[in-house]
C-alpha cells in the first residue's frame, strides 16, 4: 500500500491545513462580531474572511478528506490495489489547482460572495472555475470508487461488498447526483454572468438549482462519520456490529432521501408555491430515518462491547466501554452533539418554526453543531485511527488525543448552544458587526461573548489536532497492526443484489427527483422569471 | 455474550429492529401530522405567493413606485405595507403598523437577493429579485422592533436594517388618503 499511503496523506494534509486556517479566521470573525471586537476590521475584511472560512471548511476540508478516506477504504476494506492510481494523482493535482484558483480572487477581495455565492452577486470568474475544478476532480474519485467496487465484485462473485466500501460507493453515487444542480447553475448561469456574456440572471432558477445540491452536499460530508460509526467504532470498543443489513439500508436511505429535499432551504422563498414546498418537507421527514436507525444500531453494537467487557445492568455497559480509546470517545461525543443537532434539524423542518429561525444564528448553530461537531469529530477519530497505518508509527500516549476530542466537544457546545438561543431571539446571521448600542442587541452581548469563548477553545483543539498528527510522523515504529473494521454479529454470507449495488436505487432517485424537482425547475424553463441585473462584488 | 446468546439470535435482532423502525415511523408520521395540522387549522404556511415582478422596472410605476411605499389602509380597513429592499437599505426606513390587527407585508428587490425578519415575531422571508415576497401577520405588542436584512447582499449588508413601529390601535390614525408614516419620537 506504499503508494496509496502517500496518496491518502497528501489528501489529508491539504484537508487539515485548510481546516486549521479556517478555524483561525473563524475565531477572528467571532471576535469582530462580539462586543469585545467592535470597530475591529472592515466589512471588506470580514466578508473576505467569511468566504475563505466557508470555502475552506465546506469545499476543501470535506472534499479532500472524503477523497483521501475513500482511497484508504478502497485499499484496506477490499484488500486489493487501487485501480487507476495515476488518475487519482491527476485528480489530486486538479483539485489543488482548483483550490489555488479559488483562493487568489478571495484573497484579493474579488470573490467576497460567501461560500453560497448567491447570484446576481457575482465574483471573479476564477473563483467559480476553481470550484468547478475541485468538483470535476471529485468526479474522477467517484468513478475510481465505482471501478474499485466493480472489479472486486467480479473477482468475488456472489460475496457481499464489505460495508465500508459499500457505504463509500453510496456516497460517490450520491455525490454524482448531488453536484449536477450546482454544476448546471455554475456552467449555464453564473460563469456566463461572471464572464460578462450575459447581463441578467434568472435568480429563481439559480436558487432552485443550488438547493438541489445544498442539502445532499451535507450528507456527502456526513457519510464518512457514519462509515466510522458502523465499521470502526464497534471494533474499537471491542464488540460486534449489531446488524450489517441495517448499515446497508442506512446508506441506501441516505442516497435516496438526501437529494429530493433541498427545497426545505427555500421554505421562506417567494419563487415556489406551497405544494412543491410541502412535497419536499414530506421527503425531508424521511431523512431523519437513517439517522434514527443508526443511533439504534450503533448503541446496540456498543452495548454488545460493554457487556463483553463485563458491564451489567441496564446502563452498566456504558461505564464498561473503553472510553480511553479515541474512536470510542469520539463516537460518544458525536452522538451527544447529533442529539442536539438532530433536534434542531427537526425544528427547522416545520413551517412555523422555520419562520422563527430562518437565516438567524440558529441555522449557523445548527450546521456548526451537526457538521463541525458530530461529523468533524469523527474525521478526527478516523485520522487518529488510520494515521499509524499511513505513517507506520505508533502514538506514545493517547492522552493528547483524548484532550483534543474533549476540547472540541466542549468548544462546540459552548459556541453553538448560545447561538441557538440568540437565533431564537432574532439575531440574524452573516453580518460583520452588531450595533450594541441598540437595546435589543445589547441584551445579546453576554451570550455572544460566551460563544466567542467556545470559539477560542475550538481553535486550541484544532491546533492540538494538527500537532498530534504531526507528532506521530516522528513517533516510534508501529509494532502490531490491529484490525480496523468491525465484524457483524452475523456476518453476511450472501446479500440480495439490491443490497450489494446501486442500480435499482438510482432509478428510485431519478423518480423522486422528477417528482420533487421536475415542476420547480421546469417552470423556469417554460416561462423564465424576470432576470435580475448581474452585480459584481467589485 | 457470544453469537449463541438468545439476544443475539438473528430473528431476535430482526424483531428488535422492526420494533424500533415502527417507533421511527410513528415519530415521522407525528412530525408531519403536526405540520399539516397547523397548516390547515391556523394557516401556518411559508410565504409562497409566487408573484413575479421585473426587478429592472419595479421602481418606475406600479405598487413599488416611491409614492406607494409605506403603510396604506384600504377602504375595507385592510393594512398593507410595501417596502423595497435594496443595497443597502429598506425603503422606507421606518414602517408603521397597528397592533392586534391583520397586516399584509409586501417586499421586492430591484438588485440582489435580500431577506428580512422582524425580531420577536414570526415575520421572516427572503426577498428575491424577480418576485414579490408577501407575509401576513399580526403584531401583538406596541413598541419598536428591528427589521434587519438577513441575507448577505454585499459589503454594506451589516448596515441594512429598518425599524418597525407597532402602534396601539387608538394611536394608529391614517390620513384621509389611507396613508400613515412613522411617528417622530
């Protein structure tokens, strides 16, 4: 796996470098918005920083991490060489070039459009071309994942694809579907506008296409965490996976239900009617299903481990779990954050509650808690679990790893719980500063300072994380390589074709997408809404 | 706890999973029922009037021309507020509404995407160029509220906000043309 190790490490280090940078500027933004940092920085600097933070976290950290992790799973779970290694390296360099092309206009203030780049506000064309290159590179990754699984199935007829790889391919297939929306928006609407080829843009259509991508992209980021829940955490805890079939069903449900639901981000938008909004809210409710199934299956798997270790009674098995192991600790902390974040998500789904919280700090809190909290803490756990294999070295002590995970959890809770509260009070998002002289806003001040303290803890945790990984490169040589992937209580000998591939499910996704997005998109093609004049940020 | 443990029998596992799935199904059905119930009984619906309006010409004539902006009380007593969200202000900058009376708020943008909420109320909508955003509400308490732009609309976004003056019914006295502006305080 020599070459594959370098490939994985190259991806992970880009991801984590972007992550550390984004944590630093994110903390700066919290200072500027708080009463402590009034009059610090200009709006130009602030929105440049927010754009860089969003792009680094949402596009660079995630895409590079997921690609690197996918290559790792393809090699280790399938136990065979990675097909198309040259293509993988080509994709890496294309993605890196995309990042550089995106960063330059951001740094020169020509792309302060935030990571959602809603037209008709328009950035330098290089910003969009860079993002398209990152996405195009990830498509190469998707194809390589599909090829790896197909070749393995040919060599192992009738055998079930290992769950970790099955889930990785589910994510790749979902990502191919997901990126169509934003790719069409960029290529046919935004890039022509940025080039000056068109002077107006159909904003209703652009928002609809972006919403196609906007929810499923979050599941693209989230699935690696679920792969760790199902395939790594039970093993790390010393137990078995309760049910392999439930794992397969969960990832299939993610593929199906994460796509036709994006319009719940447009509930407060005027360009769509109630009926189309309701169809997608209906489907959104089903998105809770795979997560609820996962909570059950993983808790049951952990209970097996706890009882094998001598835990007794209804809750005694929890105390018996090996919490000193980073993967187990991270899974526990992730579940706590998933509980809070999932509750918030269900609130967002209701029409009435959505009107209370739309575009307030509640939403910022929600996605920081779900993605930055429960998902990213599993990115840490995955990195800690596989770094010894990638570097061939061993940790001298796991204490700094546990400290880092605890700091991340505490920082995230201290930052996002006040944000939820402030959102309910009506604190709106995406502003460079608040007028704390206003009596309504003045009352928010103390909570903003508390959340800023959470941000500082998060930054400390991020520094420690990168330090922990960097230190391992100089650690003692690895002695024994322990197995990584969990066995199921009843390992499947054969599974139905539907649970071993994605052909059938792709048809279902197509049907649901036509039902959910057919009319909402077609209405703009049949009768375009009045165009808005393109506004360049500079 | 080996595989031969009765709790770990394959059929026992399936049974437990089906029980849990049944609970999940109840939960999903209950959530959706709440949304449907509140939509049909007390009209809790998102702002979805789907009304198109050309952002390039809306200021020239029609309901969003300058002299029509602000609060108007119709001959039937209905209260309608019209405002433009533009880089980087609301026009008018102060909106007056009566307390405890149904109000229709209508917004449009001539340039980029904006959005707004009114603190302490359920008023929340995006303002998308090309469309009119409409919200119905009833303000329950007299006093001043903030109405900020809540979607990033350019570097001046943070300075974009308006005031909503909620007047007690007996103070809310429109002129003979049905028009009323904010009281100077």
